[in-house]
């Protein structure tokens, strides 16, 4: 059975391909990193994210703006002593979006790890 025929057979029996459930806002590498790190803590400091994700200030700021405008995170500015700080926290919507992204990724991995049925005689 060709890949095309195998895919067509799967499509007749299954839901849409798992990649259709990936959210472009969440799925981007840096933004996914921000959301997952923020999930691990009540709030996370800008410089910690910058170091963990190996990005520049400007690059991180741009990704934070996208996530904040999408209401997936909150950004809080303040001071620790006399030093200005920026903290990021996951919103309930952000937690839901991250959960949906992880479900889609798990479905994709499961699809790839599930053995294909034995192929029959070639199509003619």
C-alpha cells in the first residue's frame, strides 16, 4: 500500500490530522518555551526566561508581546530592591492553550508510533 493510499485509508477512519490542532501562536519554539517555563512556576522573571531560552532581550520581548496580546500570559513590571524587574505569569487561557498544544503533540507522536497495518498487494 502506498503512503497516499495508507493516508487515505486513515483519513476515512480518523479525525483530522493532529497537526491541524497545533496553534501557531503557541507552537513557535520560544513561545512554547515561555509557556512551559511559566507553567512550572507562579511567575517567572524575564532574565531567567532569556537565559533558559537563549534569546536576546528584543527577541524575548517580541514573543512576550504576542503572548500577552493573545491573553496567554500577564506581564508585571516592578522592582526588586532598586532594580527594575519584569515577571511573567501564565493566565488560565494560557494554561488551556498549552494543554491543547500538548494534546495535539501527543496525538501526533502516538500516530507516528502506532504500527501501520501490514500492506497488502500493490494497487494496480
